């Protein structure tokens, strides 16, 4: 039988019962819309996360090489550099390396701990080399405190108001900061509103001389990371492996510990795999509605077969084979679910666009999502309409008459 005749007959049958057909499609439409929306948003979020971890356009890729000593106490106490100038020069001579340098400690953020009301509490540290902030009691930190590496601190009164009646009472007293005893030389008026909505999540801020922090909290300032900047086109994994091999054979500290590297491209692959798995899992949960919709398709097809028994008998009497009868009803089911899949995908695209306007990342048309939406909807029609179609093809003319 001509395929065009099959298609025309299926379309006419669906259009004849358009209300029932549309109601049956609703489950497919909702399921496909949910799956396509979740997958589009999930892929958009995945691309957003991976892009945020990579350098911007025009910047070069880097690989971090870290040194870890076998004796951690020695590592904290030694003044020897973990990467010598000779190490840096050897790494710079590796093909694909543009520059190698020791990563300097980040002085923009630091913290210490102290005991407040019996609990260990983190305090944000502001470091100063010259004149410190104004105080309401005592004095500010000055340049001499920094040069002498004095263990002095300026604190907000809210930090110790449960221990002292006035700001002046706190001046000259000691306070433990990460195991080091500091003298409170000044108290400033706290700007932190502990009664506000975020008050419980914000840390108190104290002020220390920069040199004091570097000396007494040197475990925070270890320069044990080498940043290797790659030339354009160089593979991070190849350069990292060659760098590791070179340092393990000729590195200054090769006998004192081990080297390991951090490759952003490997992290990207891992994050993409995890986020992709989460997206597929959520989409699969949403896809349960497609199974329910498939049962609705099967029910409608059985009703259609029952109503068209006379038609089936006439076609069989005119010489139609069982396979053509079966194909006719299967095509009706696939056509109905495919139309529902297209409508569902378009709705999903609309929902994704609305979500993208409210999210910090874009959601675009994804070919994989299109193929999955249409493929799954067609598969639902094929699977759930086969049994009714097979039942229709096995009807005998004598039984019908």
C-alpha cells in the first residue's frame, strides 16, 4: 500500500476524532515540555559553570603544581623556598610552557579563630601596614606595630561586650587568635548589625599588622604552588605530566616530599559529567508522565479499534493484509504522539526562554534535546499502539460479520 495513503488515512482518522486525539496528546505534550525544559536549563547551567571555571577569551590556560612535604611540621617551620629559581627555569624550558612562577599568597582575605561563649568562632582579618582605622577607645595600629611585628589587635566592642562593661576596659587585655596571644590596643565601633536578617551569617572584623599576621600565622602563607602558564595550543595534561616528571627527577625538594598537579580541564570533564548525570536523572523523573501518557494512547487506540470494527472488516474483505491493518493503526499512534512531541518541545522552548530571562545564564536550542523529544514521543506511540494495532490486524471477517 502506498505510504502516502497510509499517512492520509491516519491523519483523517485523527482529525475525525480531533477532541479525543488532543486530550490524549496532553500527557505527551506535558511530558515532552517538562523533559525538554529541564534538559535545556540543565545544559545551559552546565555550560555556565564550566565557562566560569575557565579563563576568559584572550587569557591563557594555567596548570597548578603543588608541593607537599612528608614532614608537615618541617613544612610549616622552614624558610626554604619549595620551588627554587632553578626549578622555575627548568619548567620554563619545557615545550608548551610560556611562564612558570610561584603563586603568591592571597592577602585580600584572611581569617583567624577565637573562642566566644565557649564556641570556636571565625573572625575576618583586615591587615594594615600604616595607620589603622579610627577607634573609640585605646589607639589605632601604626607603622611601628607593623615593622616590629607586634602582636597587637584592634577589635569591635561587640566582640567582647559580654566580658567588659566599657570599651576602655577591653584595652590592654589579651585575646587568643588561632593559638597566638594578642594584646587589644584599640576598640572601634562595630558596624555589624547582629539583629539584621544576615547578622547571624556575618563574621566580625578585626585589624592586625600585616607583618604580624605573616609571621605568626605562616601556615596560612605557604607559597607551595607553582603556576605554569601554557602557550596557545598546548595540552594541559601533557605539560603537567612532563613538569611532574622533571620535578620528581631534578626538583630541589624532591627528597622532602611529593609533587602533584591540578588540571582545570580534568575538573571541567568531571563537573560536566556530574551535572549531565543530574540533568538526565531529573529529566527521567519528569519522563514518568510519558509512561502514563502512553497508557492513555493505548486506551484510545483500543477504543478506536473497537469503534472501527466494521471498517476493518470491509478492508479485509477488499484484500487488505494483516500487516497493512497493523501498520495503519501503528502509524496513527506514532503520528499522534509525534505531533504531541513537537507541541511539547515548542512549549518547553518557551518555558526555557522565560527561565533564561530570570537566570544568569542563557538557554539555547540544543539539537540533542530536539532529537530526544521527537524520538521519545515517536517511541511512545510505537510501543503503546502496537498491541491495539496487532489486535485489529487479527480480527477475522467471519467474526466481524
